């Protein structure tokens, strides 16, 4: 993926507003978001034929969708879609391990009471690679739990321990999804994509650092002997001036596994794509083409509830992760 292109002023890409998630049982997911996070339904309906055609699913397929969101938030929505096509749809990251690349790895959310959310999700059948881990991240002490639910969808839920959050920014039971993570094999290439093409700026960067500074502080569930010597690279990038809608990229040099990129398409189950508002979709399309970024769908106008008519396009980003870009038509 080349990033050699004109570096002058270009289209403005905002942080992602929603994620498209293909699921087997929408009602179970709506109930989980309501019970665990207090989230609300923002939209529900039948997916139109023009959207199904855009998604390139099997002709004759039907689909239902529900959008859920955290109360009071204007980002981090989840568009849950159930595709009916007369056959079982495979899971994109089936039993994926934290060092395996391809597609979107997880969705991040902040919580206030980690132990309560941990027990609640366990009772709903969610699992994880470890129990919640408490560790220091720069000036902060946090608890984090990487957990996997139905359809291979993973959450990373995070609680700030010290210093405590101010009351006005506390997340309640569970705040909106503010970040999504990718595991990549080339972090420099992935960083150039988000920084140089999309115009995102680094919020956090960790270069060639030890993964586990203390015994058992291993949120990814690697064997302790491996984690004790493993080094990793992390970059969290976001649209300038925005707190939510960020993307985190992680590489673990020397560890490899499967690459799920070939499965990261609808109607396969899991996190299909992130959707980013942009002020000029055609201009972004030209920039992506100039940078040799694979285009899944060229810009077209369609109705995308609840936004109305939009101009939308889809690109294949680092390690095959799909990104949708849209603006009001």
C-alpha cells in the first residue's frame, strides 16, 4: 500500500461514527447492550435492496438491522445486521488470538465498575483470555478486560482506577465504543495509512517496548514466559480535535498466526467495518486511488437510515480491514 501522494490540503475525515456488525441473533445483542451498558435502540428496520447490493451479498438475501447507542453519545453506535441467505455465515475472526491479523480485532468501551461488568458478562456466556488486569499506562492506572461474545465479536472494557475520572465524564455502566483495534503485521505501513492519508494524529505511541513490565500483567493472554520477553508496538490515532472514533494498531514482532483478511466481508459474522463521516467523499476516493489503496466500492448515493441519502464508498485498509466513508448527499 503506497502513501506517495500530494500532501496538500485534502478531505477532512472525522472519527468513526458507527460500526457495522453482522450477527446471528440481533435481539440477544440488543438485550446485552441494554443490560450491560444501559444502551438504547436508535433505529431499527429492514435493510433495503440497494444497501444489500452495495454490500455485495448473495442476490435475493434479506436483512434486518438495529442501531444501538449509549445514551447521550453522538458516536460509537453499533449497527447490528442479521443477514438471511438460507445458509450459515462463518465467523470472520473465528477463535482469533490476539496476535492474529486481519479485519477488526475489537471494540473498546469505558466502564465504572469492572468487577460488576465482568461478572455480568460471564453470566451471559462471554469469555476472555484472562481475568481483568490492572496495570499502569503512562500516568494512569487502569483495569482492562479483553472479552469475546457471540459471533466472534470482542470488546476491550476499561476502567480508570487512578486518578479517578471527573464526575462529568464518568461512563456509567458502559460508555460508547470510543476506539477499535487492529492487529497488524506492519505497523509503519498501517500508521502511514491513518496518518498520511486519513489525516489522523497519534494520541498514543509505544515503540518497541516490553509487553509485560510485571508478572501476570498480560492483558492479551500470552504465556508468561513469552510475554516476559515479547516487545510490541502500539499507535492510537484519531481525528484532530476528537476524543472518540479512534483506531488503535498493534504489532507483535516475532509472533504470527492466521490472517483473517479474506473473511472480513459481509455477510460473514463479526465486525464488518467502521463508518467514518467525511466532508468530500469523491476527493477521498481520488486520494485513496492515488495511494493504491484497494477500493471495495466506488462512491455512490444510497439511502442509509437514519442519515437519509448519503454518498458512500468502501476501502480495504491495513490487513484487509474495511472502512466506509460517507457524507450527506
